[in-house]
């Protein structure tokens, strides 16, 4: 190399390194857990319920060197199989040459673990691993590891990598099912560097380190000049400092603001004077500086711009004048009916508030328990303690609204008495939580919300001393504890749980209610911004644009959304913070809308499931009513409108009522839809007898089960193939919950080696780039005439399977073809079980039978027939799990022979609505073999269908009457045997007087009748289709519009059409 070039490169490298060093500071994270708190650590693998894992907290024994606490993750074994346990934490640091990872680890066990695995994951998705084999149990293992021992594909971790996460996992290949295994950690330490930051001194700033967010402890109002004084960390010399002011909509208000140096600080002077034309909400001032070596450093400061100063009460949803004007000018008979109905509820006046005493708290050691537990069942300990809070809260809420709407002094005084009593209680959280240093718990959100109502709407009935009493209760029993627990400690750091929604809703309402009333902290910071930050993180992590949601879609999603929208309404009205129209929360309804039957039945997964399914009703949902009001959602309005017209909706329904929307029915939507974080919903139509197939594929999340690849079926409003949910009594009161309901055996999945826990939990989709191991949908197709889903599921099968794909091909007018392909990583192979669950019929009668390779699920209004084509079934077994009507179910297990290295499972499933005659036609299924193919034909009451799957790509291109290069296809025929339609994946498909050829592979369907051909295709790139047509078409339509961009070849009797990339609908008609 030229010496001058080498010199320049070395000089440039040194300059860059100096700039990097200049703009980073040494950093050391040290967690000794001496306060008994979690410090942002969560379990790894992630807990089944990250909001309440009864076995995860800091313990007093054993500890390292007799310290006060060590972080502990006990895990109760359920079977003699693998067990994994550990911890993970988000980080934000750069490795340096002297970076070391230190910790003390203890395995409390009856045996040594097989391994202790540590990993460091980067912000760009790389994951470096280090494994310690056979660490000793029952003694403290002292770790002191340089980064060089962490490897990725043989490459060691080097300095200057940006680390986002650490995981620590102990593994056992087999455990004793009677034992509880515990991993403990103490004195964790990692050092390195982090980006140099700015701090603000005027106004003072607060850094929410675990959220990587910095806020100002001051708010700016209309007429105020925005200004800022900041200082760089470490008092380094800077060449220049510039700033950019950005409003809540992301629009730059003022750019290139020069900050002037004043000693060690830099000042903006007056940047911008707010006026009434400015948007309200959370603004941002972005500081960017350059040091003397040309290196950049930056910092953003967020702050609230409420608009006008907030001083009046009530304020949460309305002012006194706004409500007075609304009531005086109300013309809608529907709105009047809603309000009249709400005002009729006066049971709160009958409550003897004086007789309600603070509950006795017996929860210290037993918040929940089994069906016969002394505290949780005998004393009903938590309810006994918390019920007084709820009873007083109900009086406060109802009385406050009555007083605000009518001025009824008696109602106000009744509510006031309840408010002051609840505020005087010694605590609002249970001993179980407090003793484990969990400073808040979701029921506190339910307790504090009515306190917010009362303080706000009863304000003029309270003396200043009483107001101070309530404010103090809100702060000391609520908001300060929330700040420590949920913001400073960032407990539940994945932030994907309905508990957070309930908490931020209650605390956000309370903070809004008392805002500005305490002269010692008029801006209520950093508490208000802490609540808002936690709320926004939850929304961003949990709601998806396509309608996916990071928990079960029934009770958990509704519980979260109905509470949080009240906070959203309040903070938007008072502070201009709009998290309704600027987030994915308004899309919550899309999954239940798509997946529910006409009678409202929805089959959920995880803790939200249940053998009989659950009911969905949008009309009564508070969140649906808010979104109708705020976003004019026409689909939700279709359900909310009749609910309102019946006079229901309560006070919020009245406030949010509107009638200027044209409702839309879901029937205008495509019948099927892919949900990126959930799976796919396939349905035959929107009518009552329709079949609905829901599948579970994607990231793990809160309250999910280990059910990847499972699918459920509803036909004619009747659950056929199903999921047991939480089981009778639910959660921990159901002693089978953790060993059965949560695990793979309770779902319609594959088991390996009879292991009921065959699947390990996948990663969460929580923003950590290096932890994204979860099953993927590798191929999907949504069409008018067919749906298809292929999923890669191998990643959750504990490293035992080299390949496992599950394919569902649905003809939409007849059968579902199920095809699994499995290959073991071990040359010894495995035994495999396929499981199928069905709800019990009335009287705890099993609905499922199996004989001669045919399973039938017989329900009052529908039937499912499944014929197993392959493999040979060595053993079959039906197991009944009967309890009560809601949770009784049975499941069929189909077992292969032993030691299979690879196998395929191929079955034909025919769901049918009960005929009007009550008599079903028995389907007939025949296996069809061709070189390199496996197929089946099913003849049923509506005709017949073929399904073929390629098993050997060296085989023939002919299967049945068709010639194709497709990897799989279906073909459907009417009762007379005439071809109706086909689905295929490939570039050519021909037979039965049809022919489709493409220049490039695609997925598509072709359907014909006497005069027309209808084709749907999905292609990655622009493509060209050549379709057989016995005569020149009279007209051709592309995506619903007439097109002339086609040609006809009389000699080959074919039409050629160019199609764009993506989804295309092609219609070819013989007549003009």
C-alpha cells in the first residue's frame, strides 16, 4: 500500500476514534438488587404472564456474600423433560477493549445444569454467545468475562459494538417433575461506554434512562417563550451547539437555533413564542453539537405544550360551561335517552359508606392459590382486602357523574364521603405486591381512577384541606409509587401487558385531575411525563397497524383498550397529547371483526381461548364508542349505533355520542386476512353458516400459550376444532394450568417424543433486534376462491427439528388440506403425535370420535370430518377433560411409529354446517399417489376436491389429471364432476381443459364457468400470463377495470396479459 495512503488512513482512523471517545463517556451498569427491586430485568425465556409471575422477584436467601437480596427465577417442573430459566435486560452501551461482564450465579437444584448460556445482542440484530458447560449447582458461580469470549459464527465480539440486550439462561436436558429449580443472580456488572448526553438546568430535565427519553420538568403555555439552558456531560469543549424545535405533529417550528456559551452551559435565549395557532401536545427540542474534532453529539428534550393554562374543574372530559351548554342545547332524542338511562342508576345512594371498612390484608404469602387454598379460597384474601376499595370507587364514580350532570347535592355528598374514606385508607396496593417491592399493581389503577373522577367533579364540594388530603393520597399511595415501579425500574420492561394499560389509565386520569393544584409542583413532573411515556411505550409495543395485538384478542385486549381510551380522551383534551389518531390503537377491532362468527363467537388463543369460544360485542365497548367519536370509524359505528339507540352507553356514551356517520358492514371487506403478529384468518364467507379458520403463528407475547402452528375452526357459529384456554377455575386455581393449558399438549399442534412441553416459548416482538426467534408465515395467499398458509415452526421445537412446516390450503367451498413436513436433526429420529382438540357437547358428552383413520367432531349445528392420508398411525387415543360446560373438552392424539427421522402428515378436513334436513352426507376420501406427489380426493355433498403436495422435486410434473410445476395445488369440481376452480403455486398449471402459464413463479387461482374465467394471482415481480381460451374473449378486466393490454393467439387458443407485481384479479369474458 502507498505509504501516504496508509498514513492518511491511520490519521483518519485516529481522528474518528478520538471523536468517538470524545463523545462517549465511560459507563458501568451495576445491579446488586439490594433494594429488592428488579431494575428492569425480566425472565428469560419470557414469562407466560410478564405482569404477574408469582415466582419471580428478588429473594432474601440464598444471596451472594450474605447481601440483602438476589434476583431469583424459580421454575416448577411439570414433567421429566428440558427446563430453561434465566434473565434478560435491555442495555444501551458500546463495548470497549476493557468491557467485562461480571455476575454471581447460583443454581438451586438437585443436579447440575447442562449449561449456562450468556448472550449480548446488538442494536443491528447480531447476537454473540458464550456458553459455560456443566456449571456446579448449589454454589455461587463467579463470572468475570471479557467480550472476546462472546462469539458469533466464529467471530469474537469486538470493541465499538452497540449492545442492546443481555440474556442469561441456564439449561437442563432433563429434570425431576416434583422439584422446583431456581436460578439466582447477584452483583451483575457490565462496563463500556455510552453516548455523551446533555442535561438541562433551565428548565430542569429528567432522564428516563430505561426508556431512553429525557423530559423537561416545565411546561410551556400560549404566550410563553420557549427557552433552554443545557450542559454537555463531562464539561467538554464544543465548537458549536445548534437546536431544532419540533411540534407534536413532527413539524419543524424553528430550525438551526444557535445556542450561546455561558461558562460550562449553552443557552438558547428566547427560541419561539407560543400562540393559539400552535398545536398542543408533546413537543421536542433537539440539541446537536459538534466538538473540536468534528464529532457529533445530540440530545432530545421532550416537553408538554398544553395550550392555555389549566386551572378549572371539572376538566377530565368537560368543563362546567361545556357541559352546561351541551345539556341546554341537546336535541338528539338518542343522546337524551342515553343520559336518562345513565341517571336512572342510583343504587350508589343506598350504599352505607360508613359501614365500609378498610379490608384485612392476608395476601402477604398467598395472592392466588389452588382450588382449596386457605387464603385465596377460604378467606378469598385478595377480594376481602380489595372489595372495599371497589365498593367505595363505585360510589365515587356514580355520585360524581350525577353531581356534575345534575347538581344533585345529595349525590355529591355521598360521593364525597366515599372519596375521603378511600383517600384515608392506609394503602391501595396489597401486601403481596408491596413485600416483593412491586410498588403498584393493576387493581390500583381501578382504585385511583374513581378518585380522579371524585377530585375533579366534586372539586367545589371539597374544602382546600380535603383537596390536599385527596391529592396527597393520589401522590403517596399512587403516582410516586408508579413512578418508581413503572418508570425508574421499568417493571414489565417488554411493556406488552394489559396491566400497564389499566395502570396508566388510572394514574393518567389522576395526574390530569390534580394537575396545577399543588403549588410546590405545578407541572406535576416528572410524574406526568413518566405516565405518558409508559403509556406510549405500551401502545407502540402492543398494537399493530394490521390489527394484531400483543395479547389474546378477547378479554385482555378489551380490558387494556377500554381503560386506556379514557386516559387518552383526558390527556388530549387537557394537554393536546393525541395517542388516538397517531398510534395503532384504533386498529384493535380488526382481528375480532375478521375472526368472529355472525353470532359473535370468537375463537381466541392463549389465556383468552376456551373450548366453546367467547362472545364478541362491539357496541357496549367504551373504547369502540370513543373511537366512533374521535375517528368516525364506520365499522365500529355499525355496532355502536344500535347500542346507543337502545339508550345504553352511560355518561361517557352520552359525551361521545354522534350520529353523523354512515355505518359500514364488515361484509364489504375481504373474507380473509393475514395478521402479522398472530397468524391468518380464513373464512368461506360472512354468512351465518360460514367456516372460519384461525391460526396461531408469530411472536410470543403476554398471556400466550406454547401453541405455535395451532389452528381452530368454527362452522355455522359452532366451535369445532378448538383450544382449552385457561381451563376451569382459571390461572393458578386450575392446578393443571401451567402443566397442561399453557403447554403444547393443550393445543392442535405436533408433539415430539410424547413431550407435552414440546414447544419452547418464542421471543417477544418487543423491539430487541437480536431476539427475534419466532415462527414465521413463509407463504400466504388470500383469495376469493382459495386461501393458503405455510408456516415454518421448527424454531420453537427445542432444537430437535431441522425442518417443520405446516401448510393449510382452504378451498373456501369445501375441505381444508393440512400438510406437515417434518425432519429430525437427530439420525435416531423421534416419535410424533398430532393433537386435535374439540369442545364437549351438553352433559359433558364427548364430541370427538376416531376410527379407521377418520376423526369426526359432531356438534349440535356443525360437523368436522378429518381423514388422515399419511403417515401410518401406530396408536390413537381420545382423552376427555370434563369439568363444567364452559371448559370441558376432549382431544385426539395420533401417534406415529418410533424413530422416524422424517415424516409427513397429510389430512383432509371437511367442516360442514348442519343441513336443514338434519342428515349429513358422509364424505368419501381416497388417497392418490403419483411419483413425487401425495394427494387425496374427497367427495362430499357439494361436489369433490383434490389436494396434491410435492414430496420429491425430482418426481413427475403430472398429478391426477393435471400437469404442473407447482409445489402444491387444489382442484374443485361440482356434483357432476365438472371442473370449477383450482389453486396452485408455480408457473404452469394445466388440465381439465384449462391452462395457465407465467413467465415467473406465482401463486394463484383460476375459476371458470360457461362464459367466464376468473383468475387471481400474486406475484413478486411484474409478470406475464398466458391462459387457454377456446375463442377470442369479448372483454378482459384487470382489477375490476376494462383493459385492452392483452393479445389473443388464434393458433394456440390463448390470451396473454401482462400483470403488475402484487395481487391482481383478471377476468376474461367470452361476450362483450
